[in-house]
C-alpha cells in the first residue's frame, strides 16, 4: 500500500535528475537524499520535523503570553516599527525558553538569562532582554496570566568602562567632511547634521514636508509635532538634491525615448529622499550606504573613529549647549520627550568649557615661566628622588 508522506517536494530537474526537498511552512528548505524510500524516508521527515517544525503553542507558557501580548497589547501596537523589530529579536533569541511554563520564571531565572545574554551578545542585548520581558510580564500580570513581574527588581548590566562613548557627538569639522558625500546621501545626512533629526524620521519624511522653508513632521519616537526652520546652508543642499533627483528621472525618460518605449516614466515616490535607483530608502539600504561612506572617510582619517549617524543629533545638541542655549530651548528643536538627554548635553558642554579653561591656565603658567608650550621630559622639572627637589 502506498502512503503519501506530507512535507516533501519532489521533482525532476531539466537534466533528468530527481530532486527532493523537505518543505513545511515556517521551516527551512532542506535537501533530502532521493534514494531514501519507505520507512527510511518517513524517518528522515520525522527527524526534520522534530528539528525544524514550530513548537505547538501550549497554554500557560511564555510563548503563548508573548503571542497574546503581540496580538492584544496596546503597548506593543504603540511601538514604532524599529522597536518592534528589536523586541522580536529578543523573542527569537529566547528559542525553546519560550516553551517553559510561566511559573518557572522566577527572578533567579531572569538573572541567569540576563547574564547569559550579556556574556554571549553584550550588555546592550542583555538590557534589551530585561526591558522586553518586563513589558511582556507586566501585560501578563495585568490580565491575570501571572502573579507578579519577575523582572521588576532585576538590575540592568552596567556599561563597560573601557568602551568608547556611544554615539559620540560629531565635531563641526567632522560634519563638514561627512557632508561632502554624494548628494543623494548628503541631503538626508544634512537633515541630521543641521536639525538633529533621527534616521528613521528622515528616510520616511514626506516629499511635501517643507513649505516656505519650514519643515513640519511628527517624530516617530516621541510622537511630538515639530516645525523647524530650514537654514540657508541646508536649503542650498536640498536645492542641489532636488536638481539631482529631477536629472535622475530626466535621464530615465531620455533612455526610454531612445528605445522608443511608450512607458510613462514619472517620479511618483512620495518620500523626500530617494536612492540612486529613484526608490524610497529602506532602513537597511540607507544604513548600508551610510556605512560605506562613513568607512571611507574614517579610513582616509578625515574623521575620528567611532562616528555614528545618531552622533549628528548629539553634535547638534552639544553645539547649542556650548552656545548657551538652555535645555528647555534645545528640547524644542530636538523633540525630546523629556529634558534628561538635553541636560546631559548641557553638563557635558559646560564640563568641556571648564576643562579648556583649566588647560589654558596651565599653558599660560608654563609660558609665563619661560617654558615651551610643548614640554618634553628633557626640559620638564622632574623632582629628584635623591634630594627631593624639583
């Protein structure tokens, strides 16, 4: 008796060779030896099922709670797309841990998960794990799926002290260098360098967002409505970009005419910024292009190492703080939900100014003493170990 085995795709290719693959929804496509038949073939499919087939949803498990949180939670639905992807990466990293019953997740277990995540993927991933699970368990407590939130009293992982500053501010001379990028990159970069806008808001910005040199948008992270003036230099960059974009489509129309094509070629992309193919930027596409340009200027030693796109936003805040603007004023430009970050930039700028005054004072003391402004070991007065005199 012939028995049909579900989960297999089999066909003969153009060379007459038999091909057989394991195929199930949500599972990877895996080649199966065409010589296997009968019980051997069934056993191989069963092995692959056990390895790849999604686990059945069992009531009372973390997996079921996560699924319900994503389906019904107002918090999940209110997250921006990029944050939802961050949460999903955490869920995926948990793997079979999701199949454990909720009553197994005590603070000690969460601490162990945090420590493993920190060791394998770093402190940021570990802290994101705590944030994500805390939201899921908070939903579970609210709707009676668990008695308490086991994450609430777990401390985050401290940032290693030997790491360089994350998203360090761009120095003004670095911004000038980076803005020398090709115009299709320079224009969106300029929105960050002059206005401190976030990458996600820039690449999704509407083509009609600027009216009479006033940019209107709602930030995706804090949902704040902003109206920002476009300064002369930024306006000049945007004019060059618009000319490039028009030329891009004109060239396409010219090529179509040369081929006697009747295709109606128009620029129907609704975002303000497009890539070299005339299409709206995707997050991955923009990061790839930005990364290549950043690497180019870093390798040429035109900027210091560690430049990030978000550092442009920090650079704007730092420049404004150094110019004497108060956090409440900077908040209106950057669209911060609170003053916490702007106060950080303010303190940093004041500290930098104070340290400059101190080093200037030391330098002046050396000059007044007749020493060189660059003091070497041969001229610096070193205290003698024998007589205790300098």
